[in-house]
C-alpha cells in the first residue's frame, strides 16, 4: 500500500512539472526586405503570371530535348553526392529519435548479480558477521530528470529543425545537380558545334589555299598569298584539338554527375545534336516566392530555428534540476556449509521471498549556483550564434534575389547578342563568297579573302557561344529560382538498394521509409 501511494505521488509530480513552460525564446521568422517585382518584369519575354509550378518543377523539359531529360533522370537516381545528402537525412532522423528519448527516464537499467564473499579471518571483526557467504541480487534502477524548464523540449525542437535543414540540404543538392547536368550537356553540344564549324571552315580555307597555290604557280601572285592562306588554315585546324580536349573534359564531368566512371556515357549522347534552344518566354514569378521555393533559404531558416532552441537548452542550466530516482529489487545473502566444511551457494531460494524486497524512491534537486559566470556566458554564446544565423538568413535571401536578377538580365541580353551575331554570320558568309569570286578574277588581293575568312571563323564561333549562353543563362535563372527539387516528393532520398544494405546491417525500423 505504501509503495502504491509513493508511486501515485511521484506520478502526480511528473504531471504537474511536465506542464511547465520552456525557457528561452520562441523562434520567429526574420523579416527581410524584398522588392515586389523584378527589375525586368516589364519585358514581353517575362509574362506577368506569378505562378507556373510545372515549368519550375521540371524546368529542363522546356528545352524539348529527350536526351537532356534522360540524363537528368539518370543523375537523380545515380549521383553519389546526392545519395550522401540523402543519407545525412537518415542520420538527422536518428539524432532526432535519440534526442526525443531524453523526454523520458534518462536512465533505465535492469541488473542482476551473484558474488561470493570471503572475509579475512585475521582482520578485525567486531560485528561477528559471516566471513563466507554468497550474495545474490536482481533489480531495476531508474532516474528521470524532469523537463521542468523545457531543456529537453528545446533540444527536440533543435533536432527537429536540424532534420528539416538536412532535407533542405538535399533539395539544394538536387537543384544544383540538375542545373549542373543541364549546363554540362549544353557545353558538350556547344563544343560539338564549334568543332563542326572549325572543320567546315577548314574545308573552305583549304579550297582558298589551293586557289592561291594555282595563282602562284601561274605567276599571277607572290608566295605571300600562299603562306597567308596556309597560316590561316593551320590556325583554324588547331581549334579542333583544343575544342576536342574541352569536349572530353566535359564528358568526363558528365560521367561523374551520372555516377559513372569517366569516359562511360549513355548511348543516347553519342550522336551529335544541335544546341537545345531556350523558349522565347519564361515565367519567373515574384520575389516573395523565393522564401518558399529556394532550398538554401529554407535551410538558413531551419539552422536559425535549431540555434534558437539551443538558447533554451543553455538557459535551462541556470535553474535547478529536478530528478526522480528509484530502485526496486531483491537481495539475499546465503552462507551454507557442507558436511565437509565447504560452502554451498547453490541454494538461493531466499532471494525470491518477500523479505528480500528492497526499494527506494524519491526526488532530488541539483543547482549549479557557484558557476562563476560559465553558464551565463554559455547562454550568451548561443545567443550570439543565433544572431549570426539571423543575419546569415537575411543575407541568403538578398543573395538569392541578386542571383535571379543577374540571371534574368543575362538571359535577356544574351538573346539580343545572339540575334545580332546571327546577322553578322550571314553577312560574313556572303563576304567570303564575294571576296573569293573577286580574287579569282584578280579584282582584289588575297588580304581581302584572308580577312573575310578569318572574320567568318571568329563570328561563327562567337555566335555558337552566344547561342549556348542563352541556354546557360536560362539554366542559371531556373537554378536561382530554386526549381527542380519538388520531384523529390515522388522518390525516396536514397535508392532501394542502399536501404536494403542498411537494413541488413542495422535495425532501422521505419526510419528509412
């Protein structure tokens, strides 16, 4: 009856103390100043609609390139860096589970033992106690520091926010991965086009060299024309191995992005294709949407939230710690002598009698009153770190807005540049044809042909790079908008194969689901 009354009293104390308010500040999202619209919002190439979820979610499909779509899918399933980010989420889940366990009795121990004790006969033994006996015990000990000041609840808040930060990290890795795959693919197609153009110009300049050689042999021009034609031809031919080196490096980079050894690429990438064309119009939404869409902003917010909880954890140490301690068990000692004078310890039936019951339970209080400012300064340290993360959050938001503005300007201006260069290339081709015709007829010297062909080579290469730059700036824009991570909701953080390996090695319960 006394045991029941004691347990009821302790339970009442737990219920009373468990309702106390946690010390420390509650997190509030920091305020940031963002413009209501983008600087280039008035242009016809940026429609006024504020939402276009499909375009942002699977933005790479706007290029209408099946190879790019396939590469992105493979990268999301096979990229090793993304898998590491996914595994960090499971680590954070386990950390949250560990921290949540602190809300319950922190020490729970079941113990049992058997020992033989033999005391010295030559030692003082004024109590006339047994000098030879067996000691048996079995019991259960528990200690529960009550979360009176919300120390453990704040720790759970911090761990939960850290879990969400790890998920935002994964989303951010997805955004970066998809953008890098698309960028590398555009670079590969661009280099293929530049190599093809260099070879085309090599053929044109080869014919010009042959014309100069014939005119030199006929005595109509000097050897200068031949050497100039030869110099231009060899200079253009030198572009092919240079671009070829860059192409191989880009392919190696794409292999790693796909989780493949360098040089091993999907078959669909083998055939040369044109550079994917960007759509003429895009939807970018409004600046305020960045707070919801950009994973790095959400990560910065969650890190600040976690740090806010740690302030409460540190502040709780300034106050007394209330702990409930209890132990219940059985204990008996037995000294039994055989006929031969030996000790027989096999009989321990007394251990399970009611007289062997031992119990103690009660509250305790611990208060670090003379801490010489250590605990107070620990709170200040956590608060200073929190303020740093608040400012970091605001800085992340501003940088995100800047990246979008830069990408918008880059996309729009590169389109204008590409249009001008297209006209320049057309005029350059016509100039080459006219100069060659006039050179054959002896109306102009070879310097005019040389100048026209050299200019055409440069303009074609610049126009190819400009066409690529339009697509690259669009990729940068979608990345700055935080597009691409939403498809994570349709797939797991890691592959089924990795989950199977982890379950075979460790009991993860439902944490991997």
